[in-house]
C-alpha cells in the first residue's frame, strides 16, 4: 500500500486541509433493520450487529478505535401511522439499566418508543448510526 502525504485537498474550486478529512470523517457508519433478526443494509467499517433484547443492538466495527472516547450519533424512523416517536440513543437503556459502555470495537444503540402509554424499548426497522474518533 502506498502513502500519500498532502496538506490540502482541492476539487479545483474549494480547498480543505487534510486534517479535517482525516479527523472529521465518520470512521464507521451503519444502516440496519432492527426488527426480527437484525440485518445490516449498508455500512462502512461495521462487521456485524448483535440483538441483545428488544430495542438493544450492538454494532461491531472491523477496524477498532484507538480508545473508547469516540463519539456516536444515532437516529431511527418514527412509527408509521401513529403520533408515537422513536429515539435511538447510544450506550443507554430506557429501562434504567446500566449503560452499556463502549469498547474499542463495539458500541450499543437503544431504540425507544416515546409519547404513548407503551413507551419503552422497541425494535425499529430503520436505524442509522455513525461513530467519529481516532482509529487504532
């Protein structure tokens, strides 16, 4: 493999320092179905997902992070035909269980139903997650 060392990248109109590309880009992202047996639709650097319980899924990354201090952003779709929203949250559990601490190769997402009498963790068909940090 070759290494290319440059200070800036340009498309002919705009120029950006390579530090923004290296440090500011998602190091992993995943689009997955969390219902039934969870399945990855598409991803970058996500090797598998694990179903732990209703609304609790962990993502395993192929190339690990340098430490556990990376940032995860997650989102999911709302329920069709209702006023019930759903929220995806990294590292947590709606039921008050202890948060699932991230590792350098794994992080957990909880999807929860809000605004209804059956609020709580719920499987969701459309989930998105991305993580930002230094790779090992």
